[in-house]
């Protein structure tokens, strides 16, 4: 593009003064970002690196400004999906604004790397600066967003009216709308697998799902979902339901549906979730499994000579825990092992932390001061609201889960389309304060659960090495909530033969990956660990790096590998039960039950 002869010019000395001021302002913006998000009030940075960053930024700024003057800025490729629309390239000022923002954003994030601090402090600073940088994008400002302005012109201002209505509606609701929630209803078009609630107490309901094949394995599968969100991520739609897939493989599935706590539950503790939650569910599931065993044929010898001993409860069921549900399950199994009981034959852990030595991005929310604040405010009784929990998780991906909807809903006046995953994401849960405070201190802050016998739960010291049952541990390679190296370290804590499988994608998409979609891939060792073992009997290499060096990649979902492993743990096939529950646990109401329908 030829230079514009009528474009304004600026003397070199003025440009030099501006770039120098720009470099000084960069550090001021950096400190402002930290203060805005409550990070360190003062930071020490490497002067040499700061100078290098400022020098490079000044050079790039001069090049950008020169391009704006001669018109070549319009040929810039601004590679960021926030500025992907043609409208950002059609207007020279908008192109310059986007490019300048990206230059500044990169420089601010590079300054983080110049900070001289320990890893945790640096991570908190990086998180705070990233929040500030994402919020400051010109796409978030109507007057700087050419797409929003064009939409307003095309609709003769109607988009502005709709956007204001959307904003006022969200202010009344107290949360940002991410999907059209009116299109979904739990039990109608999400969480639709057929079943019945066969047990309930104040902490959870137990759902028994209807078999979909004529014969099922003798050992039922008990599913322990996380208590920080609703269980139906595992049963979202028939095409991507892990529950339905397990049923199709001949598993009898029993699933815990946690109660959404209200003010009457504000005193619940971690011990309560173990004793009255997971341990009670294991007890009930074991009773149902034993009651469902085929009746033995009448013996030929006299009845007096036949032993009246009841069927053994040892190894009566298999269990699966997802995310925090896996932490709860692991704790419960350690308690049972110390008590001398082994009702669970095998355990599956999906994206689970038992070892919290590296918790990834979530570590920014936990330090001594924050935990003490929770202990002082809700640790003796109170609730962490679902809205606060949802806000914290949205801040982990602000462009995807916050600013994307600010721009669409408010600046453009759009209504977000219906999306079942985002409906589930918005269906948040409360958490009891005492339970949360104990969990934060003994996992994320001090990692006490991972230390043998360091803490007692339900009256017994916890040592994961006492869990000697076969285990299947799954992790997702791009998981920002449960880093896969940490999931592997958690697998090494177990005392029995352990299979570790790594899937592609993140915390949710990696887990919910049905084979029918033909998406993604997974890594595994075949045969398991190729003969190498570590202490405690877990058939795994001694480190995550050693494991990935030997693992091979396989296309498609990890579900079939898990299903084959689980089938080997599930006992012989027998006729599928014709009724829900057992004689001692009659149906209470149809699945998915009342508890999951309670909104925070």
C-alpha cells in the first residue's frame, strides 16, 4: 500500500520523547496491574531485562506508528481471535489500536518473567497481570470495537438497547449469562439416563441406573462425582454420557448425587462428606450388590449341614471418583483400609489430586492469609456461595468465560446460543465453610493428605499407600485444574497395581470424550509399565517424565481402554436386575432425583 501523502508527520525527536515516556509508563502499568488484583504492592525486577523489554517495545512502537502514518498498518496481521473480524482491518485506527494493545500486553507479561521472586509469587503476579491485560483489551470497549459500532449502525441502535437490557437482566440475576438457560431442564434434556433414587440422606441421593443390556457384571460401579459442581457432566447427553457408556459395557451403575448445601448445612465438615457421604454410599452399594447376586441352587444335603454365612462384602463393588470426587474416594478408601474393611474391589480416579504439591493455576487462590480468612469467616459455620465459586473458575479463562460474553451480550446485544456444557457450568453449587476450610489447608496449602498418617479423617489416620486395590488413573494433558504431572504423582501414592492413562485436551473435554466422536488421542503403556515397578506395588515408572518417554500415543478416546480394564475387575456376567435397588433399598423417585435440581 502506498504511503498517504496527506498523512500527518511527527518529528523524530518528538517520537523519541513519546517512546521514552511509553517505556516509563510500561512499568507504571505493570505495578497498577498488580495493585488492581491484590498482588504484591512492590516488586523487584531484573533491571537489564526491563531495559531490554523497553528498548524492543520502543522500536516496535516506532515501526507501528510509522506504519500508521504511511498507511501500511492496514496490512498488519493481528493474530488474535478477539480481533479476527474484517472490521478490525477495514479501519486503520482499529488495526493500530489492536496491534498497540498486543504489543503492550506482550511487554507486560514479559515483565512478569523479569520479576525476581519465588515460583509461587511469580505465578500470582502472572495471574494478576493476565487478568488486568485481558480486561484492558480494546475489544471490551464499545467505542474502540468496530464490530460493536457497525452492529449498532446496521440495527439502527437496536443492538444498544438489547445490550442494555441484557446487562440489566444479568445485574438482577447476579451473574453473567453464558448460554440460553431456558432451553435446558435437568431430567428433561440433560441428565436423562433412566434410573431411580434408591437411597437418600441429608448429604446425597444414590441413583441406580436402568441396565441397557441383558446381562451385567456381578460387581456394580459406584460413581463419586465432585461436590463442587453437579454430577450430570457425566450424563449430559446420551451421545456423550459416561454413565450410559458404562451401562452399554455391561456395568450396573450407581451414582452419588450430592445435595446442594443451604444454610442448614453450613456446619458440615470434610469428615461428614467422608463418613455420611462416600462411606455410606459404599455401604449401600455393597448391600445392593450382595442382594443382587443370583440365588444359589438348593443343596442336596440337609439344610442343617449348610453354612449360614452371609455373602462376603469384601470386594463387592468397584468405585470411580472424578476430580474432587476422586479425592473424597481416595480418602474414604484409606479410612476403610485402616479400619480393616475392603468392600471396594478396584478404584478409578479421573483427573484427581491426591498429591497437592503442584496444583497449577489454582495455587494462586490459596496462601496462608487466604486460608486464615476462610477459617475466620466460614470455617466454624457458613457457606461459600456457588456464585463466588463460579467467578473463581471463570477467572482461570477470562477471555473465554467472561469477556467473550461481555462483548457479545452487552456491546453487540446478542443472545448467547443454547449450549448444554455451559448450562452445566452455570449450574453452580454452594460449599459448607468448615469442609472447605479443612480441604484448603490440608490439601492445597499444606498437602497433609499426601503425607502418610499426617491427618486423621473419620477417626482414622490417612495413608494412601494402604489402598492396595487395583487402580486406573486418568489425567488430561492440557488440564489447568489438575496438572497431569500431579495426577501422576498422585497415582504413585497408591499401594496397589496401578494403570495410568493420559488423554488429550483439558479437565472436562479430556474426560468427556466418547469413542463415537473419534476425537483426540491418548497415551498409555502396553503392557503396563513394561515390567518396571515402584515401591508399594504400583506398576508405574518412578516419574511422569519417565512414563511419557515410554508411553505410546493411540488415536481416539481412552474410554475403551478403561472399559476393558474395568471389565477385568467386575466379575462374571449375570442377568440384569429387573428392579431398581434391592429389597432393603426401594425406589424413592425417578432419576435424576430432587437434589441435583436445587439451584444455588
